[in-house]
């Protein structure tokens, strides 16, 4: 999906921009909704907050921002760099990040509840970590999740990630592959999928889905999305999908 293939953006409502679609669409016409996690379903970038314990938040956050903007194009390498800087952080600190800093973004629960009620399957697919993704999945009643696994020994992060059967890191290509794999397993056309994200590594899965949604996203992501939620909560998508 490229910007040139879309009609000019239209402000459908304050802070809600659409392009290449004519609302209202029907939520029930879709069968799957996939979400990024960090800064989409939740309010933080988990890797940045973990780095705070190591006194390296500014360094890690700068790499995260460059990756999300698309300035750093090798997401896998950027994530390995950031995780290496987490070496020596205790797993207990991850517990503190979850308890004290992580919050669901406004409208996340309402949108997922509406999607489930309309019969859509739900997927969380993240370049972040299972430590948080599995908990967010459980909190929101999401059916499927894929994320990266931080390696720990004796209660301390090693600065590495654990290889998974599908590969070592869930990057943009893996997000896209996961969406397509789940669509195939569900027996649906990818055009019946909705993909919601905020960063450059979400663009591959957003391009594979029938409806792409940018949530408080980076400029490059907003430019390519069919729907851009620039103010308000995730449930504003329900203004477009009835």
C-alpha cells in the first residue's frame, strides 16, 4: 500500500482522518483485528522503561524513536542493540514497570470488546516482549499473541533474546507474516483483517490488511494508513466502523 494509491486525506471528524475509504464501514465485515502493543495498546515503550533501571533510558529511547520513525531500517539490529543495554537489569524491575508504569491506552478495552462482539478474532503482535504481551493479552481477552522473549538467568536479564520456532525477533516482516499466517489458519482473506499500529515496523502488516489504522502514529505511518486516529482513544475507530 503506498500513499499514491490513496485518495487525499479527509478529516472525517476532529482528530480522525480517513483516506481511500468512505465511512461508515461495517465492523462485522471484518474477521480479524491485529494490534501492535507498545504505544498502541499501552502507553509506554517497554524497552525504554526497562532501560531506566540501568540508567540508559535516554540512549535506548533514542534508538527506539529512530526505529519507529523509520530512520533506522534494520529493526532487528536496533532491538538487539537496545536489549544488550538491558544486561544486568533484574526481572523484579520488569514487574515494577508493569505495575507502576504500564497502562492500557484509552479505548483499548472498548474497541476489543466491540470487535469480539462482532465476531472478529483478536491478535497482539509486538516487537516488544512476552513478559508484558502475555499480561496485556490476558487483561484484554485477546486470543492470539506473538512477541519477543527476553533471556534471564538467576533473575537477571542477560542482554539477549531467546530464539523461537518462527525466528529470533518479531520485526515488521514477522508481524506481517503472523497476520497472514493467522488469516490463513482462520480461512479468511487478509482483506478481511484490520491492522492497528503506530511505528514504521507496523507498516508491513498494515499494508497486508484490508484496513490499516494509525494510532497517534509517526508521520510516515499516518501518511499510509486508511484511518489515522490523531486524538482521542482507540475506540474512535468505531466512529468509522459501525
